């Protein structure tokens, strides 16, 4: 669960598709890594990107990068994917949430989750690269779906 200024966003993690990426995001979440991190790249009609502790789009965690885990899940509205540098195997801590379909990303980025509730909250994030007044992840936590 990711808490934003307008409320909670529930993300179903897809360890069946990207176990290493889910493991990384879960580990960072449990360590409080994402709490207070800004959305540094929010592009209307495309996606919102976060997960960089520097807020510049160039930072990551102190852990090694994660190798790509491409799947058949298409990048459509609400899909959550890992951001990376030029190398397919350079994902670390940054991720993005799709505002709209971006099928040109299929097979090029790792999809590791899907927003199941709160997408209207994601839609309210301030736009920009970077936004003049970036929104933050207030708190992120792993919640068991059966709770």
C-alpha cells in the first residue's frame, strides 16, 4: 500500500511474473526506503515515476541492480514497472505507474505489479519532469491481501 496526499493506492505485486523485482521492492519497502520519496517524473498521458532518493532520476538504493524479468503482461493503465538505465539489467529502486496504455514498453521493461485501488489518486499527482511542486510517497508498506 502506497499512501499519497489524497489517500491509499493498493498495488498487487506480481511475484509470479517478476520474483526478483517484487523481492527488491518488498525489501526496500520494509526498510522504509520509499517513505518521503518524490515523484520526480510525471508525464501526462504516460506515467508517474518515483523511487529515487536523490529526486533527480539518477539515484537508487545501495543494493546491486536487478536483472530484467520481462513478461507477457502488457503495459496498460495501472501497471507498475521498474525503471532502468540503458541496460536491461539496471533496475534498482525506481518504478513507474502507467497513466495510460504504453504498449511500446512491452518486452523492454519489467512489469511487477498492478494498481487495484486508488488509481484516481495517482491521477492527481503534479505533472512535470521534474514537477515544480513534486508529490511524495507519504508511506509505503507491504500489506497482506487477506488482512
